[in-house]
């Protein structure tokens, strides 16, 4: 396994047909979250833009049936906007 090169990320972003896919790719690259974890984020509640944090919680009730693998409660990752 190897890390993704910057030019490969740019190719992925340019091939996206919508901004939602671009957002998912950028968040995955910047945070290291898995796609299921990113899909499980409630973007209206779990992202604090003022404090530059994303809170991720284990949930069984996600509408899209995705979830984090962490059952011990939420954890937080700080990221720069």
C-alpha cells in the first residue's frame, strides 16, 4: 500500500460530477476517515465550523445505514477549514 499522490487526488476531484463527491474525497484525504464514517456524519450537527471540529458518534439509526466502527462513544478530530 502507498499514500495517494497529490496529482491523483486532483484527478479524482476533477472527475467528480458533483460537489458532494468532491466534499467526500476532500474530507477523506484531510481527516483519514473511512467512507462509511463520512457518510454517517450529520453535517448540520456534527461539524462545528467555529471551532474547526468534526464530532463522530457511533449511531445505529443513520438513514443511509452507515456507521462508525467505534462503539465506545464519540470521538473528535480537529481540522482546519
